[in-house]
C-alpha cells in the first residue's frame, strides 16, 4: 500500500511593515492617516490570538480600512499588549501595518512616507515567509 502525504504551504497574500514608536496606538494611527491619507479606524473587536484548543492567549488593538478604489485592506495591529506579543520573534516592533493584496502598494514609497512621520521611529518591511508567526496575519 502506498502512502501519500499532502504538504500545504502558506500563501501569504499580504505585505507587512513593522513600526517602532513610543506613542500610543491611537496616536500612531492618526499620524499615518494624516501623512499617508489612509482612513484607518479602530475596529469594534480587538485582534485576538488563540492558542491550542481555542484558548485566547492575547488581544491586540486593531485599526482597519478598506481602500475600495485600490481593492486593498489595511490593518494596523499592536504587537505588544500586557507582556504578550503577536509576533514574539519581532519583540522590538510595536505595530504591524498589514496590506492585503500583496504587490498592490508601493512598499518603498510607503516606507519613505512612514519614516517621515515624527511619532514613528522606524519602519521596516518584512517578508512574511521569513516570520515564524506570519500565519497570524491571515484573516
């Protein structure tokens, strides 16, 4: 009898930018909206991270916006909350800006604009395939 194994690889259809800031989530969100022209708004529900057996491990503030003109969903997610990290391997990052529909946004231009915002210390683009926790960003 022949056994077959099905290996499924994650298909990350999003771009990911890490942001460092000493400001609160609302201030970072407001600054991004003002500088870049996004319309991020706080979600009614936080971004919940569940572990094994569906137990909620942590919740993180979430801001979202759908750019209907460009067909891109933007999410600003807090990485740190009450000692818990959304992406533990990037504990130095305070927020993640997620753009679903990878390749649509001009990442280099977006990084340049983000770095010009006084409340943002730095902005770094990440390849989701290089992050162990990237599957948490699949909505």
